[in-house]
């Protein structure tokens, strides 16, 4: 058996993913996820490390497994990173299936060309957003979930 960051043991079975319907009602799983969020918030005052962001995303995709569709939403106004630093994590994404990554680029300064270059090998969409509203986000999220659940959205790039 191979241990993962978020393993959940049920009797003799160890599952390397969290099922939202059943597992998130568990106090232990919720506590673990809350601590993960608090760890991230504790580092929020430091300089943004894009390589660490992609590393965390790759780990989360592995933790949730490839058997269910997964939507990854990245919200921000910059993606500048040394391509050599993020390449191992980005190549890890391309080995995983059944995910859709949407990058919501906020503001006038968001560089769409740079974003496309960085995620060219991924199952990713760039969504430039000049101004943000709750209605816009709700509409986006509903359409993204619909795309993810369709047959086309969860295929690996190149299939």
C-alpha cells in the first residue's frame, strides 16, 4: 500500500482520496483539511511562490485520484514563474486524467499569452476577467462543472 497526503482508512481499506459525500462528514477529515488551509494562510504574507502553487495543485490532484472528475480553479493576476521550476509539476498534471484547470486571470495586467505558454500541455483554459462579481463567478462555476462532467472535459491532453 502506498500512503498519500490525505489517506482515509475504513476498516482494512485505505483510500488515497476524500469522497465529499461521505468522508467530509468525518471530524478527522475536516480537521485535517482545516489544518491544511491554516498552514497555507500562515504562509500568505510571504512572497508568492508560483512553483509551490503548482506543486500543491499536483499533490491535490494525486490525492483526489483519477477516478472522478476534478475541477481546479486558479484565481490570480500573475503566473510569472521560472519555467524550469514549474516544469516537473506541470508534467505531473499531464499524467493525471479527469481534471480541468481553469485559470481566472484578474485585472487589466493579466498576461494571457504568458498564461497560455505556461499551461500549453495541460487540460487548461484561460479565462481573463476584467472585473469580478458574484454573479459572474456563479455563472462561470456552473458552466465549468457542466463542461467537466461532459465526456470531452476529462480527457487527457492529446487523447
